[in-house]
């Protein structure tokens, strides 16, 4: 058995590296589905509403406990703030999803160029 | 009774004697607890046995274990960067637990642990606890800067309240998404299964027609497998995103 040719080994190593980087680039991550996005937005919005309303209700209850009858002032106030927080959530989720879609698109474009 | 599509989600104690009691409330060993024990044992056993041969050319099992490792490691790396990788054990455990609970729930006759809001909310609260502790450990009191966006000073009080509510809504949206997806999918399956039974019992031509919902169930089952994976993925990636915010505050903006 003769010693392996170093040039051939180096060449093989180079080709393997190339193949691996190409395969890593072409591992496709599917963009989130339409219904997935819709469901994400809904839960983000509703969750903030629930937390906002709950917080307002809790503050009212606490004040009522100490003899200040503020109900439903804080409930209404925090419900409105909850809506704002929900919209903030949805906007943040939209940025994340946009970034993810852009990532998938760019990796698709890379894979397309190599072909 | 058997045709009630919500019947599959009822929690029943398997042993009539309660395990122990917390301030008078008896705690039973339920079908849900059994499934969780099975999931944890099966996952741990699979991962330990799969990487045992430790071959250069992996066996099928080893390849699956390595794939799940690389999948989660890549996810953490792309979402949080290098220093997020120390949370790998946490995120990997979460991902595998949710994934396997979802998959074990797909076995007919078993129980879907993740269709219980108590379970998903507990998991989400655990995530938030880790996020908060990480934030305080890394930044100390500066962690509160997470709630202070860049804005003119006169509008800040309102914005801080909004950001706090937005932060507090995360465990809810995280848990409700997983719970609602699993609940909806399994209810749909049970409803169509009910159609098969009632059409089959109707007799005559209608019995033959029961093939149609049966075929639909097969399709929905495939869709549910996809949803089971996707929801575990979403749960894990959102955990990474929240961890990233706690680690880097507003640096990435």
C-alpha cells in the first residue's frame, strides 16, 4: 500500500469543504405560513388586552380594598393601554416575521445563483 | 360520551389514592402525569442510547440525535449569537419536551399534555423566569432599560406602561399559541372520527360514505404532525428571541 498523494488529499478536503458550505447554505427554512402569521398576531394582540384589562381590574380591586371606589376607571384606562401594548406586540412580531422571510428569501437567492 | 370531541382532554386520576396533599388539596397521579413521565423517559433514553455508539459514520438513531442537536444549536446561534449558546441545555430540553409531548399526543388513544393550558402556561412562566433572572444577572438594575424605549421624555411614562404590559403578555401569548393549536387540531380529529362512527352506524349507503371523513382524518393527521413540529419550533425560537433581548437589551437596534 503506497502513501496517499498529499495533493489528492488536499483536493479532496477542499471539495468536501465546498460541498459542506454549499449544503449548509441551501438548507431551506420555510417562511411562516399565512395562518401561522395570523394566529401569531391574534394571540399577541389578545394577550396584551387580557394583561392590560386584568391589571386595571386588579388596581381597581386594590383601591376598593382601601376604600377608594375607582371601579371602573382603571379597568377602562388600562384596557386602552392594553390595546396599545397589543399593537406594539403585533408590530414587533411583524418585524421578526419580516426578518425571517427576508432571511429565507436571501438564502433562496444564494442557492439560485449557484445553480 | 365517547363521541364527545372534548372527552379526550379530560384529566383522570389513575390511582384512587392521592400521592400527597398541598394545604389540603389532594394531588393525584393522573393520565397527564403518566404521559409526561413517559415522554421524559422516552426522550432521555432515546438520546442517551442514540449517541452511545458514537460512530464517525452515524447510525440512524445517532443521526437523528445529532440533527436535533444541530437544529437547536443553529436556532440559538442565529437568534442570540455566541453568548446565547450557554442556554443550549435549557432550550434543547424545552424543545424536545414540547416536541415529544406533541408527537406522543398524536398516538391514537394517548393524551396530549400540551393541550392543557396549565402545562403550557407553566412552561411559558419558566421561560419568563429564566429571561428575567438572566437579565438581572447580566445587567443588574440596568435590565429595566428594556422597558424604556428611545422617545421624548414627555411621552415616556405612557410608553413604559405599554412596554411593561407588552412584556407581561408574553407568557400568555406563548402558552396560548401552543395550547390552542394542539387543542384545535385534536378536537378537529375527534369531530371527524365522530362522523366516521355515526355514518358507519347509520347503515346502508351512508355506511359506505363514512370512507370520506376517514380519508380526511388521514390528511388532517399529516397536517397535525406538521403543526406539532412547528409549534415546538415556534416555542423554542421565541424563547431564544426573549433570551436575546435579556442578554443584549437594546444593543441590536
